C-alpha cells in the first residue's frame, strides 16, 4: 500500500502540472488579445492624430492657395474699373471687389486657425507617439513570449500526461478508481493532501484531522479521505514534504 500511495503522489504531481498547463492554455489567448488591444488602441490614437495633423496642413495650404487666387481675381477686378463705362458695370465690379476682399480675409483667418490647430496637434502628437512607443516596448516582448508559449504548450501538456501514465500503470485499480472519481467530481487533480506530525489538517479544506484519523493515515495501509471535502489524505514525513515543496 505504501508503494501505491507513493506512486499516487508521483502521478498526482505530474497530473497537476498538466492541469496547470491546461489552465494556462485557456488563459493565454485572452492575455495575448489584451496586449494586442493595448497596442492597437495606442496605434489608433497615433493614426488618428497623424491624420488630423495632415488634414490641418492640407487646410492651411488650401486657404493660402485660395488667398492667392482671390488676390489675383481682386487685382483683375481693380484693373477692370479703368475701362468701365456704365454705372451698372461699376456697381457689379465693386461687388466683385468686396467679395474677393471678404474671401481673402476669410482665407487668412482660416490659415491662422489651422496653424494654431496644427501647433496643438503636434504637441499632442509627441505625447501620443511617446506613449505608443512605450506600450510597444513593454508589450511586444511579452506578446512574443506568450505566443511562443502558446504554440508549444500542447506539447508540454502531452509530455506531462505521458509521464503520468508511467506511475498510473503501476497503481492498483481500486485505488485509481477512488482517485479518478474524486478528480472527476471536483474537476481538478488538486485532491491530495500530505499530512505529518506538524501538519495535521487537510491542505484542501483546512479541516484538522482527529488524532485517531492521523494515526490511521500514518500507518499507510489504507486509502483514507477527508471527511469534510473527500480529498485523499496521505502521510509524508516532514523532510520528504519539505523536499517536494522545493522548486
């Protein structure tokens, strides 16, 4: 029975590693997606302000060009005044002149407005670009690491499962039946607790075991479960337990 219990502990440790890797496998995609979203969010902010900056520059140039066009048209209207022969033509040209002047003033005002807008955007752009580079610097190495981990995790899980089959094949069937039943019910291999003279409680539910229960567990001649949570209780001397806890 002692050999069965030792093999059970060995198998359980391997199955717990496979289980932890399985949890990691489920968690990795969301962690990867979160990192990608953070990068994408900052990239979108940078793209948005880059587009707004380019648009402001375009507006400045468009209004400068408009001012030049209106000034040319104004000069032409002023020149036409010298050849006007009727009051009707005179009034029409003066209306044109007034319109061109108004358009020139509006174009100059727009140039000033968009130049101020551009100045503000360029200041904001520096901060946004700095934040984007910071997010890239922090997230890209972690993203690469997690993607590599995800690509190889299935192989690691399978390796742990194969290793656990070695002790499993040597454990008596009735003991395996109890173990597998508890694992299936709890949906986790974290169902074994080691006890000794110092540690007298179940490590799963923290229930302190009775003196008689501890004596029975220490004999290591039967498979004993916790009356509170149903976990399997095994005896391990302190030196063995401390060694197994080392990384």
